C-alpha cells in the first residue's frame, strides 16, 4: 500500500514538472514570436505618399505594444483619413510636405490651419511657434536657411517702422509684417497696444514678399512653402542598419536610467530577435 502511494506521488511530481516545462517552453516561444513581430512591425510606414523611417512612428500605435515602440517619443506622425501626415510642434499639428532621409534628415512642414486663417483674412490664429533653435535636442530643430517673419497685430491702424506690408483682419484689427529675417529673439519694440508673433519660413521664399496689393496673399504664399526641420544624427541606429541589417526600435524601459536621453533608448532588432 505504501509502495502504491509512493508511486502515485512520484508520478504526480513528474506530471507537475512536465506541465511546468511545457508552460515555460510555451512562454519562451511566445516571447520569441513577440520579438520577431517587433522586427516585422517596425518597418517603414507610409502616410499618404510619404514613407517614414525610424525615428518616426505612427501615433496610433506608439506605446501600445509594451516595452518596445517603432519610433522615438517626440517623432510621432499623425495620419488621419485625409492621408496628410502631420507632426506636433508646440501643441499644434503641422502638415508634412516632404521628407529627406540620410544624410540630410530633413522635414518640410507648414501650418495649414494658420495659413488658411490668413487666406480667409482672419488673425485669430496668430501665435508663437517655440521649438529649440539649435544645440543638442532629441526632437526637431530649425534647419539651415530657415528665417523668422515677425507679425504685429494692432487693434488700430498705427505706424510701424520697417514693415514689409500690412492687411486688415476680419476681426477689425491690423496685421503688420516686419521686414527682418533674423532667426532669434531680437525684435523691434512692439508698438503700444499691439502684440507680436514669430513665424519661421524658408529663406528661399522671401522673394515672394511684395509691397502693395493684397498683403495677405503673398503672406499666404510664403507660409504655404513651409519651413524645414532637421532631426539629429543617430549613430546607434546607423550602426544597427549598416552592421546588422537590423531595424531600430525605442526601448521604453531604459528611459528612467539615462535622463530620458533617447539616443540611449535605441534597441536593434533583427528578424531572429535582438541583433548582436
């Protein structure tokens, strides 16, 4: 009787061990499938007729798959039913007109809402765009050749020195475009009762500025040409692609250990899993 009980207990232990091993094997296989899926999922994606490589990712899928995402946090692309890709700057969405990848790493963008507002004669959307003008940054910066237009909005018609043109807003105020193209904080003294805003534009579009006629027309033309932004070089990603033929992904778990330096958050995936 005792022998039978011992045999039963021994068989039960073996069964338990087999079940645990099967569960572990299944978990490992699931993990491996997940890793392979990350490689497959993080290929270039398209919105409209523009394809986006790393560090860009679709805003609908960023952060929804656990530890790894297909792009860096500040490079989410918004792609709606219009198939017009947009990127967020200072809380506003800017339409992307074109992209130039390595070695240039450039985006041409424009503010569709503000441009259409100007075309309609409204000044309600006059606002500042504040993004870093240079130095080390993990997001987008102004590229070479971008200049600032300064616009003053005044409640009444007033004399403003050095203006390139003006137009009356639908709201009854007046908008004055200053002729400086300096990219930086220097601005002329704001007339009493007026407010000013900076608007980055392409320096190549400045010849479109003309005196006389409907000033909002040429301003709209300049705004529609947009301005160029650049993202920094990511040597870790370049090494991943050139040395391993891998795909770069963002590792969210490492962000707490490197002061949110996104360069250190890049992992390299091959079709079999982590490269290397």
